C-alpha cells in the first residue's frame, strides 16, 4: 500500500476519509528536523551551512514513519504548498532515506477528493529553490534572533527576545505611540446649515461650509466662526450648481491571509492568531458527527487573489441560481494580486459552494461558523456585479461663502446583497439622495450649527491595522503575521487597551537600543528588500548563501560595537591573570570584566572593594559585598574556588555560638541559601564540622558523637541512632 505523509493528524484524517482506505495516511506533526534548540547551528565560517538535527520529542514519530516508509510500495509527501511545506517534505525525504530525485512530492490547494486524487496523478520532485528560500529565511532568523536576544538580556533584562521581522513590527507600534504622545491637537470649526426649498415641497437637507471666495476655507478659532456665522445670517442662500451621476462600487477581491485577518478583526473582533487557528481547522478538516472529517476552505496562507476557473464557474452558477442573472457580470471578475505576491496558490475560498453558511451552522461552533461565513460570503461577493448608486452634489452660495451638500441612494444592490464593508470611524451623514433642487433655486435656512472640534492623534494599531501595515510595507509574509502579533503579546512587549496595542516600557528600550546599533535590521525598507531577495531565491535566480554572506559580516560588526560601546579600560588589574579590567554597563549597573576575554572570563562587581566583617563559613576569608538581581548579598572573594554566599545584613547571625566537639574551636551560627540555620567550625577548612543544633563541645558518653543543645535547652546526642539525651530538669546521673 502507498503511504501519504502530511503535517497535521487532522489533515491526515480528512484525506484518509476521502481516499476510502486505498492509501495509508500519516502525519509528521510539523517539522521533524530543525536547527538545534540551544546552539547557533549555523557555520558562519563555512559558507553559513546550517546543521540540522532531529527535533526533540519526535523520536517515536520518526521511527513510526520510517517503519511505514520501509514497508510502503510508494511514499508521497503531501505537506503544505508553500516554502515551509516544501522544506518539511525535504526533511522527511532526508530522514526517511527517500531518493533525492524521486517523484514523491504532491501538493494541493484544497483538501477535497478531486484535488487530492489529481495531485496523486502528478507527483514531482522536491523544488529545491523553494527549500533554499526557506533555508535562507530560517538561517537569517536564527542568526538575528540568536545573536540579538542575549544582547538584550545582558543590557536590558532577562527573558527578552528579538527577531528579524518581529522587532521591525514592534518598532511600528512604538513609533506610532510616540507620534500619539507628541501630537498637539489643533482647533477647527465646522458650520452646518439646515436648508429647505422656499415652497417647502421637499424635506430639509444639510450643507456644510466649504469655501470662502472660491478657495477652501479653514476656520481655526471661535472669532473666525462668529464672523462666518454673522456673514451667513446677513446673506441669502441660492443653489449655485447641481451635479448628478451614477457611481459604482466594485466588488472586493476574495480573501488573502492579510485581508481575512483584517476583516475578522473589524467585523468579528477576533485576534489574528485566533482567526488563523479557526481558518487552519477549516482548511485541515473538522470532525462532523455522523460524517467524519470534512475540509471547508482552501489553503489559508496566501497573498494571491487568483481563483481557479472551476471555482469561478461554480460561483457564477451559484449566483445566477440564488440571486438572478442581473447579479452576474458579463465577464468573470479577475483581480490583480498585490505587487510582490508569490501567487503560488489561490485566494482563500470555500471548497464546496453547496455547503452554505446556513447549511453548516448547526455543524460548526460559533467561531468556526463566523470565519467560514466570512470566507464564503466574501468569495461569492467577489464574483458579483457592481453596486450602483444615484449620487447628487449641490453647491449653495451665500455671498463670499460656498456650502456643499451631497447624498447618494442605492440604485442596484449588486454584490452588497451579500457583503457589506466594515465601517470604521464616524458614519458619514446625509447618505440619502438630496431633494431635486435646481441651479438658481432660493433656499430658506432653518438653522445653522457651529461646532468646535480638534484634530485627533493617529490611532493605535489593532491586529487588523498592524497586519495591513506589515503587508503594505512588505514586512514578513502571510504565514508570519499572526505569529508576530502572538509573540508581541506573549512577551508582553505590547498590552491591549480594548482592541488597541500599547507598547510596554520595555518595548521602548528594546526598540531604541536596536535602532541605535542595528539600523539596517530595524529598517522597514531593508526588511522588505530582504523579502524580495528571498523571492529571487525561490525563483532560482539567486544563491541563498550569497544573501546571508552579504548580510552577516556587517551585522556581526554592528553586534561587536553594541557589546563594547561605552566600555572603559581601567587601571584595575585582573586578580586571575593580571590583565587590565574593563568597566562595562549591564542590566544591574556597571561591572569590571577582564580584557583578556575569552582566555580569562573573570568578572567582578564595580563596588567589590567593599569588604564586610563577616568571614566566609567555608574558607574563612572575609566576604565582600556584591549586587545582583535581587539586591546586595555577601560572596566569598575566592570565587570560583569557593562559591559560598550569604544574605546581606546577616552579620549578627554569623556571630560565634557553640564549641566544636572535634577541635575545640568556636563555631558560628550561619544560614543556608534556603534560610535554614546551622553551625560551622571556625577552623574550616582544616575542620569541617557542621551541625543543625548548637554544639556544646562535649562528646556523647555512649557513642562518642557530638552533644548538642536543642531548642528547649535539653542536651542530646547528634547521632540519631544513639538516643542519648539529658533533660534540663533532671540531674545527669539520673539519665540512662
């Protein structure tokens, strides 16, 4: 039997159901091989070759797939139809030992019986241009993330991360917030008159002051507004011109990944990661009771607006049957994809138009249903006729002032019977058609309303607007948008105020530092240009190693500068090798580091000359004061030979108390890192006696062990097996 390998178990169930047991279908669970988790994994000195390892936790899956592949008549690799999917197939081919030039790669844009069987009829070899484009992206992202994240942790704080695309997206959020903070509102006034024909035949309508002496006027103060009001009150209103027309509104293109995320945010209030999770389920297949796994939509990571001729024909047939021939354009609607779109697959659309939103409403939960309804209706609308509106504009003169009135009324609904665009901001007033006034008509003023307003600052980013900004600026690709937003939230670089993103304090520090030292990496244009280079690799016109080679040396130089900027050579000599120490700035303040690094990695606190009067409980050296993450503490100056530490301010708890029963020297009361007290001999390290209880200096008459005082003042043997005890209430001779 032939074996088909996909990424997702859900996808495997759907395909297995469609193929009715003719093929064995299994899932890899995503990548089975990747760069190592805790090492760079890129040979920067050997043409930037990546070192791949089997993914941790995938051992059982790899063994199972290897066994299945060994017994299969033929193996088909059916991962997603994009760069990452191609790379996953390549890794599967390598790990499973499949022929390098074997025709075992199949792909389909939708999970339907027809599409899967068609793909099985046309297997191909791995597209190594796609693989190389993905390798370049993976290596770039690893070099940037692996090198920048430790720098942020060293300079700013623990738990921080940077990314080639993620950090640029964060910069957009931070810069927008700074625009808002720097914004100074400007006053302006609007003046609206309510007008009506002299005979009162028609309803009143509103007109807004627009021009003064033929030029657009801006009223910036109450004084100017009062002057305009006085002039309008003294004059008369007359229709100066009327313009009537039929305007058209063209149907929107079917969804791409970006536009789906934007509309789901605007219409459904869903985050980008949440939208993509629902869409992924609809693509891979959802378990329907009594039916099994069913896939609902085509591949959901795409920047193409193209649809297949079969899908277009099915849409036109559905529109004619459901809405009538008048809603069907003479020629099918075709949409141009955005410049730079990969166009490898179709726009997002439903697989089967007979599965209308109404038909599947009871089969899906609310979120899956809402996303499916959005995709379905957008696709149907994209193939429908334009909406037509009767529009009318009138200019009304009053002395030197000109007012403007406009309105429109729906003439033919077209695609709007299915799809209404999401509205943002204030709804415009006066949408209805104006009354049929004519040029030269005199009008009565029923009232005039001045309104003071102020310009508003830019709006913070939402999931939808940030996705749109990334797409417009060429930052990232459809598969990365939701992940980027998820990371910004998860790392707490942004916080949500309603649906809006507000950068946290650490976001400013990260952005400022990266912009200062890595202007190229943080430049929007540079990031977009890198995406173009990745496209060129995919097209086969550029070697991926050369792209990394052009990027990394300047980046490495910037990294060295960022690490050493502000370093100051001092006269202090290293206690280990004698080299001069360098003053550096870290997240906890300044410190001294040996200039002979990496041969010598000695590091000491800047204020380490402050010596306490507390001896080290292990070696007896006088402990020094250091500053760490949680404030000051005492540390042994003989580190790393002796790693003893004590809480700062615990001098009294290290006073002499008790006598060592071994050598007769005094013992000290000390405390462990966990806060528990114990007693140690001052003769350490020659005598390493320790006890949880205060030693009396005497030995047990029964076993020779140490006698210690208990918390209640009794004396007992420290040897638990002995049991010797002396009560403080009875004379010793009465004790056994």
